[in-house]
């Protein structure tokens, strides 16, 4: 199986509600690396790398935990960069 990268932009009321820390805690349950950050436009960007099924499970779990705050989710898929060694908040 090949590694891939998924970049997801979550919009809605996603800043100031613990989204980034929930993403980090949720990522610990899956074999994914990457980062989460608040964007200036009020969205949250998640970049996750790993096997597709692990990324899917992580993103579905995160979306479920934060479902009351998410209005929309845009996603792009690319080959994994290999630049991440863990999953962290980026400031």
C-alpha cells in the first residue's frame, strides 16, 4: 500500500472550540502523521499522511467528534511528502 497525503479544510465554527487539540488527540489513535492549524480566514487545515484507510478512519473520527462545529469540508489528495514524524499543532 502506498502512503498518501490528505489536505482537508474544515469550515464552520471551527476556531476557538478545541478543534486543533481534538485533532491531535484523535490522531494518536491512528497510524497518521501531519499537522493541524488555524487559517486566517477562520477555517482549520488538517494535513494527514499515511495509508488511505488510516487517514479515512482518522478524518471520519475527527469529523464525528467535531460534527456540531463543522459546516463544510474540502479535501485534496496527493502523494505523501514524508516530512512529518508525528501529528502536531502548527502555529
